[in-house]
């Protein structure tokens, strides 16, 4: 049986997420994966990679892949406070994530959610190396942002 792209991402994450962060939980689906630490159910603050439509991505004509961090609390203020906290430490994560990482409004219909993520316009979803590339980039976001996110929660 052939694994789907995001099942491959889930498997690849097992070997690359730093163990000191604790158990890495993940939920793969056909067009995306959520990654988090802590409770069994995914929290409102998590890492995600997903296929999205081209309408929110410059240079995408068919689709894009978004990779990064999401803040999906029901209240806009809670999401903005978290992103503001991360932005106050931007110098510490920008070196690792580069200019590709965008902190701001969620891509799509949810105006109250926020993100720190990047998009890859029109990737070849059949590329054998894409799953590993997504997993490695998700780990970049995890290692850059998770310690800062936890500081706020402490």
C-alpha cells in the first residue's frame, strides 16, 4: 500500500523532531497534517502543512502548499496576542526561518485566525522528495517557534 504525501510527512517527522520537546503528535489527512505537543487532541496553537488553493498565493496557478504555525483560537484578540509575542522575538526565529516566513492573517476564510507560515506555489505533489522536504521545513518552524510559544504559556 502506497502512503499519501502527508502520511509520509508524519513518518519523516518521527526521526527529526527534537526529543527534548516531548512526544510529537500528528494527524495526517489526504491534504494536510497537523503537528502539536501536549494533549491528545490538537490544541488551537499547532504546526501545519496543507494543500491550499491558489487564490491566496502569489505565483500559484493551480495550488500551493502552506507550511508553518497556526493560531486558531476563537477570539481574534487571543490569536493577535500570540503572534505579537512571537514577533517581539522575531530576530531569534527569522535567522532560522528566513524571509519566506510571513506573520499575519490566516490564508483562507478565517479572518480571526493568525499564522507564521510560508507558501510553496505549484509544487509537484508526486515528487518523491516532497514529503521529506515538508517534514524538514515543519521541524524548522517547530524548533524556531515552540520554545517561544511555551515561554508565553508558562
